[in-house]
C-alpha cells in the first residue's frame, strides 16, 4: 500500500547539473523507461507537465473526473483544433484526450491490455500495399517484442488467460482473470450460439494481491479515474515508485517542456521547460528520451526548430506528426430484462477476437475486436445513455432512466486504422495555449476501409446482442471520427530514414542522442487497446538504449 | 489566450447536441466548477440560499426542471434541489451562460403571455400547459442548456449542491461504494448458480 512509498526520500538533482538521461513525459511509456534506465545505473530526470498525485486524490466523483477532467488534458488551458482535411479551417474543439499527470494515460485508462498478434507486424507483406496509404510492416516482429510483452505483464501486474486467437506467449499471465460480470456471461452465451469465442479480457488490474499491492475491490471507478486501491497497474503505482527507490531518478512534475535544444553538431544538449511558476529553465542531459504521447511528441519536435533543423527536430523525412491513427470505434447498445449492474467492477470481463484478422472476402482491409461493457456513470447516462429514440425529458424519460441504468449494455468495437499521411498532428498557426505555445492541430478522416470495418463490426455487435437475448438493440450510425483516445503512429519506426522517424532501437534517424518511445512509435494501429504494445515497446527501447549507452555509443553533447 | 478564445458555452451546447459515439461524449462536456463553494453550501445546515437568481427566476427554472425530471411516485428534480445546483453554476463557472438564460426566460415569458394571455409566468401554468410550451422550445439551445444543468444537478455528487440525499442515484439504482463483491448482476449470479 501507499504507506511504504509515502516516506521514500525523493531524489532531487541540482538543476544545473547534467544528467545521463532526460525523459520527457512520465506517462505509460516514460515511467517504464525511467525505472529501467535508473535501475541500470544511470541518473535520470523525467519532466512531466502534469501534477504528481497519489491514491488519496483519486476520489469517486464523476463530475470532477469526467466533466471537469481533473486528470486529463484541459481544453481551456491547452486547446486543440480539429479539421477533417487540409482544405478546412481547423476549429477549436476537443479532439484528443490523454492523462495529464505523473503516470500519464496509464492512470485514467480502462486498463484493457491486449497484445498485438503476429500478423499485426507483417500484415503489409501478407496483404500487399494499399493505395494512398503508408501501410507498412514493422521493422521488428512479434517474436522480437514477445519477451517485452511478458516483462510488461509481470512487472506491472496483468490479469488474464490466453484465448484461442492469441499469438504464442513465453509465460502465462501473472494473475488469473478478474471475476466475470453479467456483460461477460452474456457475451459468452451469445458467442457460443453464434459459433464465436468469448475469452477473458486481459486487464492491467490485479485480480489478486501482487507485489505488495492490493487486489481490485470492484468499486467500478476505473475508466477516467485513478485507482485509490493501487489495483490498477498504472506506472504511477508501479514502476515510477521503483524508479524513485533507486535514488537515481527524479520525477519533476509541473514541468512543461517547450523546446529540445541542440548544438552546432546537431546533438541534443537538453531541454527548455516551464516550471510550475511558468519560469523558463534549462535542464542539461547526455541524451533525451521523448515519451510525451502521439500528439505531444510530434508537437514538441515541430516546435523545436533550428537552423540545422528548419522543419522541426528529427524531421528530415517530413514524417513527424504524419500517419496519425486513432483506431476505429463503433458500438451498439441494448436493454436486457434483468439487472446487469455494469457500474460495478472493472470495465470489461470478456472480449471476442473472432474478427481480428483481415478477411479478403469482406472486400476491404481491416480487423477488430469486440467487448461487452457499460461504462456510464449516472450523469453521463442521463445525458446520452438511453436509446436514440427515447424521450429526452418528462415522465417517460425519468421512467426509462430508472429502469434502464442497471439494464443497459453496449458492445464496443475496436478496429484498425490505416496509416494515412493526411491524417496528422501539426502546429495550429493561430491558436495558442496558456503558455503561449501553439495548439495541437488534428487533421483526420478515417480511411474508407476503416469506416467499412467499423460498420462490419457494429453489425456483428448487434448480432451478438440479439443472440444474448436483449429486449431492444440499437446503434448510432457509423461516421468519420473527430476524437482520439489512441494517439498512434506520428513518429513511426522504420528502417528507411526517408520513410520513418526512428529506427528499430527507437533512436531518431537524425539525432544520435535523441530517442522516442510512446504511442507515436507504432507503425500499424493494431485492433485497439494499444497500451500493452506501447509499454512493451518502452521496455524494449530501454533495453536497446542501455546497451547503446554501455557500449559507449551515447556521449555527452556538451 | 491566443487569437481565438474558446467558448465554454459552445462546448456545453455541442456536448448536448451529441458529436460522436456515446462513450466519448461525457468527456467533452465542459463544466469547470467552483467546488469549494459548493462544498460549503452542501455542508451548511441552514436552508440553501439563492446566490444569483431572483426567487422569481428560480421559480421559473425550477418549474422547467420539474418537467424534465418530474415528481411522481418517486422524487424528482425539485426534491433533489437541482435549482440550487443551477443557481450556483450561474453564480460561478457558468457565468458565461447568464445572458442565454436571461434571454431564454424573457422569450419564455412572451411565449407564455401570447399563448395563454396571462402574466407570462410559466410556473403558474398547469402541468399540461407547461408541457405544451416546452414541446415548442425543446429543440432550442435554451431548453438544452436547462436540461443539461438539470441532469447535472440531479446526478453529480451531492457535495455540489444538487442530488440531495442521493435522490438521483437512488432513482437509477447506482450506489457509490468502496467495494462490491461478485455476483454483480442477475446474469453472472444465474450462471454461478448453475
Ligand atoms: C479514459 C481513457 C481510457 C483509456 N483506456 C484504454 C484502455 O482500456 N486500453 C488501452 O490500451 N488504452 C487506453 N487508453 C489510452 C492510453 O491511455 C494510452 O494509449 C497510453 O497512455 C499512451 O501512452 P504514451 O506513453 O504514449 O503516452 P501518455 O501515457 O499519454 O504519456 C505522455 C505523458 O507525457 C506528458 N507530456 C506531454 N507533453 C509534455 C511536455 N511538453 N512536457 C512534459 N510532459 C509532457 C503527458 O502529460 C503525459 O503524462 C485510454 C485513455 C483514456 C484517456
């Protein structure tokens, strides 16, 4: 429990001294890299723009965490703009969401923790090119990443059991699946009828006590909330504490990096950031690891222009910010005769991967997974949780709210997004944030195949709900997305420096002492739930970086 | 801020108009809030006082809220003290919405006066007449705003001033517990029993 960590002496380095590694963003990836590098003996500073919170801050308050966005990015202080295509003028509107605190998205995430499959890494060679896209193979295979998937699952604590479509694993899950919910039982029943397979959902939440942390108490406040039990395996609750215990890692919160600095030789020397009083400071480092997520990482590179790097740092390929992938999301809803009480316990207990692979017979590219859940707290439910044809006020509205809150179920469909160059992150030319830095501008239109895949899976979702015996099933029309939880692909990994931003060691092609590891590294989107892969990559990147450093390949640029 | 400022109100309205799939929605609702304020009032033993609205305005808004979530066999918006939530919202975080609310109330008054040839007070109409009036404005932004505020006042944590005695939560069958044990619902219980 928290007590054992409360009293650890926090390391604070002299801010004028050079550290070995500076990590930008103490999120899902940055937290892991901090621990791995500090454990390997290096002096590490992680600069995080958000606050350093702890379990006592994670109260059950829908209004505060969902409506006021207490731990996710705040659109008033850091607005984004959105447009569907380059031809449009981007409008100020919420277009991305991420955890903005020490621990990043691993704190508010729902903790669905899917590995990619072997096919995800080599799909382009299996299927051939797709015109108008940057569809590519990864420069690494599933087999190369597998040890790091295992490491992530064991180091952080993941509950689950392998399913029939999973790729091979070298070790079982460290913890058994969490208890099945009504949504899971219905998924199993319906899948059996349809000849599909419902498997236990892999969740980064403890089903049993693990390494001094307590098991999940099923309070139901996971998605958007931090876990007050330490049962959700966020980096805040796990690796970040271990990093600090080495005495070689300082986590510096409320530190918003605005520029990565380089010298005449084109090497990184450190970063300039705003401290909590908005005072500009410089922190020197021998090498920098950028882990600020798929939106903020490209933003920072694009802002870090210099005479040597006129188009932004590490951007000789022009691919920084390009190939943004959100994953596709569709859903279908239903009401059942009896109470499910989905507000209790973790979000998901069963998933369905029968449609994971691309099937040429469908006539379009794509694959995906389904899960059954109903993550709605009462306020959100009353605003938009009833079927679309329900009244919006009055006696009948009230009656339906009362009857259906505990009886509603949705099937969420998580699908592929193709890498399309015109889907991207750029700097908004007009809108600035509270610090005077340019707003993230998102340009995004789902590829035609992505939309077809969402539609295909939404149709399966309706079948599933019918087969489960729902009293009423509905679905809102599938359409182009304008909002992303998954921020992927914007500094993609590859062997060709003209086509990618980082190499397979996560080192930028252009700057030998600048590394990037986070959602931006992904080459394809997978079928949703990217964080398991993002974190496996972070473990692998750390290993590669340690090896390079130990072989003397990373020298101080000063 | 930069050359464009963000309209809080726009988020508020857009979130209700519904932009993307349901599970994305709740996080684009923009309601920053003066919490401390709310906490104080919620803890205060004396009857809550209006801070922004006049009693007449409050009566009109409360009458609308009471049609949105009516009192029938079970308590509704009135008993959940939604009006105090709304008043505090207008006094604090939603001050940008004051002009819209005031204009909405004025329009409502002229509409009522014209239709029923009375003083124009919505709250003095019979329930049937109120419903008729609301049906004529239910597509507009004023109604949408009051609906959103009513729902927030009904279901946000009681410490914000509404949802008195957890009336809203009890109504839908939600409970905020530190821990639950399986079985959680009917179907998992049923399958466990087999
Ligand atoms: C509500 C919600 C539910 C989700 N559920 C799931 C799920 O069930 N399964 C799943 O796989 N994924 C889920 N996700 C997505 C998941 O959170 C992300 O995929 C994951 O956190 C990305 O990891 P990352 O390391 O790329 O970035 P992040 O975890 O976002 O970390 C980046 C960190 O860098 C910080 N930062 C950014 N810019 C700067 C700067 N300039 N200076 C200093 N610090 C900076 C950020 O504040 C942040 O802490 C969910 C996300 C949300 C918001």
